[in-house]
C-alpha cells in the first residue's frame, strides 16, 4: 500500500510541475508575441496588426 501512495504522490507532483512549467512557457511565448505586435502597431501607428494577430490566434 505504501508503494501505491508513493506513486500517487509522484504523479500529483509531476502533474503540478508540468502545469507550472506549461504556464510559464505559454506566458513567455505570448509575452514575446505581444511585444512584437505592439512594436508593429507603434511603427505603423494603427491597430491593424493587433486585429490581424487576434484573427490569426483565434
């Protein structure tokens, strides 16, 4: 019974570690995309690149 408990604890820990790492990676990815789109909006002085990015992501 102790072995099963150890495996359950390891499984739960791995799930939460994966959840946190996935969140951090997605946050980093979309932060970079947002900065790229923001610079493009600033360069052309319109929100058209933002709308195009929203269409591409949806």
